[in-house]
């Protein structure tokens, strides 16, 4: 388990830079302002997690982008939005207690706020959570950090 540096495509770096102005906001407001997490914010509201993610934290949120939610099978998102308990379980599976910047990620299992563990991998300058790639890292918020991912990960 060694430290590493991340190298992202110019688009990902631009995304992180464009969200720097939102650093004085909490996780929810940062996600709203970023413009890439509209579906996630809708899901957070439907699951009743707004107050939690506006709380003191700190939280590390592996946040599926709108494009990641679009990859779900047809009807899945609509069904989840109608099932707040299941949606809450899935969303909290994307949250790790504490503030973990990309450079501090270690390969191994980490317990989520949902209670199950996820597999974090740090290899070749890339970070993965289960089988999702971090596509933009270290989006700062007052109560934690957001790492954008390219897939919605599902608990067992």
C-alpha cells in the first residue's frame, strides 16, 4: 500500500477546477453547483439524506455522475426513486466516513456509511472503487470531499 499521484485527462482537471469556487459549500451544495450530479442530488433528496450530507461530516462521497446514472438499466432509477429505503442503502454505500483525498487512498477494503465494505484500488495513477473509476478527484466541500465516479456501485 503506497502513496501515489493521480493523473487525469484535461477534461477531468477542468471539471475539478470549475468546482473549486464551490469549496465554501457543503457536500450537497457543492454537488448542486458542480453541474455533473443532478441525478445524484435528486436521489439524495428522495432518500432523505440532504440533512445528513449537509451535516458536519467529514464525508468522502464517491459520487456517480449523471452519465453514470444513465448507464443503469431502463426503469432502475425510477424504481429506486420510489423506494427511499433501498435508495438510501445504495447512496450510503457510496459514502466513506472521514475526508480521504485521492493521494491518501490505499488499496484495500473500506467500510462505508451503509455498513458494507467497498474495494478501493490505487493503481497506476488511477483510483477505483469496486468496478467504478474515479474520473474527477478531490472536489472540496466544507464537510468533506467528492470524487466523481463513472458507475453507480451496488451493495451486495
